[in-house]
C-alpha cells in the first residue's frame, strides 16, 4: 500500500474482511486495537460457550461421553489444520507456561544441560529453565541488538553440542518482528539440539506450517489471534518425538488407558496426548471452537493480507503524526503489532482508554495491534488521541 493510499481520509472503502466487524460488539462502544493482548469476543464464540453451558445444564456429566469427548478431538484436529500438522501431533493445555513445562520435563539434560532463549521472548519461556538452574540447567539468553529482532547468526553462535533446546518466538511480543523459525530449527538440528517455538503471537495472524518449518515443538492458542480467549492452548510435538519422548510430569489424560484407573503403571498415549495432564476447561474449549470458526472461514493467508496492509497504514499514520514506531525494518518481517516509544506509556494508555481506544503498554512503549476486524478509521482515532496526549 502506498503512503497516500494508507493515509486516505475517514470513510474510505473498507477492506473485504471489515464485514466481520459487526459480529464483534466491542466496536459499538470502543476502538479495539489490542488483539495481541486478548482477541475481541465475537458472537460465534459467545454462542459456542452458551452451547456448552446449555449442555452442562441439561445433561450434566452424561455429555462427557459423546459430545464433550468429541469436542476435544475436534479441537485437536482443527488446531492441527491451522498449522499444517496432524491431529496426533497436538496436545491441549491450559496455558503456554503449562505446555512448555511439559516439554521442559521431557528433555534429557544429562549431556546437554544448556537451553538457549532470546531476550525478546515472552519471559515465561526462560522461566521454565531458570527454575531448573539449581538442578544444573544452564540458560543462555541471546540479546537483541536493537530491541526488534535477534539475528539467527547470534543464536547459532551459542548453540553447541551441550545444548538440549533452542526455545524462541515466531513473532516477538514487544516488536511484532517475525523470526525465521525454519532457520532456527535448522541451526538447532545442525548441533543435535531440539527447537521449541512460542507462536502465541503468530498463529492466526501469520501463516504457520509446522512441518515445513521443521520445528520440534510449537505452542500457541486461543488468547490472542485465534479468538478463543483464556485457558486453552495447544502444544505441537513433531510426530516422531510425540511417540518417543517420555514426559516426567504426567496426568491421567496422558494415559493410553485413562479409564482403567490403574495406579500401578503409566502407559503413555503413543501420540502428542502424552503431554496432556488433567481435565481441560470445557468453557475455554468451546470458546476456542467458536473463535476458530472465524479463522477457518476467512483463512490465515487472507487475514495476513488484510492485517499486513492495516499494519503499514498504522505505521504510516503514526510516522505522519511525529511518532517513531519501533518495528522491523522490512515490511515482510512485520506482523500486526506496532510499538510506539513513549515516555509514560501507562499514562498514554489511560488517555487512550478515556477516548474509547483500547491499547496496551509495555516497558517504554504503547502497543497497538490491528486485526481483520479493524479498519483504518480506528487508526485515525487512536493516533489523533495519542497526539493530544503528547501535548500534555
Ligand atoms: C508470546 C507469548 N507467550 C506467552 C504468553 C503468556 O503465556 P501463558 O499462557 O503462559 O500466560 C504471552 C502473553 O500472554 C505471549 O505474548
């Protein structure tokens, strides 16, 4: 999109996905530019949760054995489809932290005590292994030279034959930059290490093909770009590893014969379900099934096309208003997260909120993130409002 096109006046022709906006009631009251914190609630998602509540009310536990059990496999299969994986490579988990913990508890650190992360990753990734330092785990944090991205070469330099895992992000949460996860997986494998990708900020807004990327583990979920809300994520485990790795934390959902209730022996599922622990939160499962209806109907490539152009529009408007967005140098490496450096971001976010704009603060920055339900007018409103804050 050209700058002139990006800066068209209010009321310009909308992009084709703007028709979904009416299904997200928050836009009747507010300008929502915070999908990277929490995706907006759509009517289909609300209806799906209501369906769960109706079942619970009318059938109680009897709904487990047909409908709810089927909902779990349905969700595994649909998560798999979004990232080009097989259903048997998907485990459900309640949070990224929990999913990553199960991986951390399955690795053998005897001759490879080192885990490599980057300074731009969401810190819950590093915390899994920092918590194990007293057991001999070494955590190496590769620093970002610019706060936007981490060069693959810098990661490669610290990965060696003592490295068990390289764990990093697909999209960095405080810059929106897209990391080359294929290159990361390749450099890990070249030294006999495994790779884990936190794709919470990418799956749903940026196409992901787990097999083509060659990663060993990948985790993402409902909260943000898959419009499923809190409490439901997935862990992708490459098929061969899903059959072979033995987690050292376990629960009955990981047991091959869960309903035998035999405490004498633990027989893992022969697929990624061995990484599952206890009873999942069904309301969250249903919310995610509802959110996925949007993602599947539109398709991630079409979403990416619209959000990439919205992102460029937002950056151009911010620059035109005198801000200096901190984003990747190349448009192709940008996702729909735009960081605006501000001296008091929390105050700026409050000022935005008073003007009906929902955004977020991260250290030193206001974070804005458009999705397919946003339109350029949202950017006009948000940037105008921020401009009045700067004068205060
Ligand atoms: C990239 C990324 N990973 C992980 C998390 C949080 O994960 P958890 O599900 O453990 O709260 C966030 C933010 O919520 C995130 O942006």
